[in-house]
C-alpha cells in the first residue's frame, strides 16, 4: 500500500493574514461579499468560530473585491 504524500496545511494559525498569496480557500466568501455589495445590501455579517480566519477575510476583502467600485475603510 502506498502512502499519500504529506501536504502542508494552507490555513495558517496566528495573526491575521495580509498577503493575498497566502490566503487560500475563501474565494466563495469574497464572491458572496461582492454580490451583496453590488445588490446594495447595507449590512453583511461575518460570523464564525474563534480562530477560523474572520479577521483575515476582513483584511483581504479590498484585495479581492472590485476596488474601483467600492471604498473600504477599516476601523
């Protein structure tokens, strides 16, 4: 029986990720956010368990969503 090659986990635990190249597997969240912004939604709630990457998603929305149409202001 052949063993599977060991793959490195792309989800990094620690401080929020700022580099888009290290941020993988969340494209559907960015599409969801962009679709809701285009429809004029006033509130989009990002909810999830601790340490799942919510802060990383928030920091990367401006890098993945059409920035020529929207202005993102962190506060």
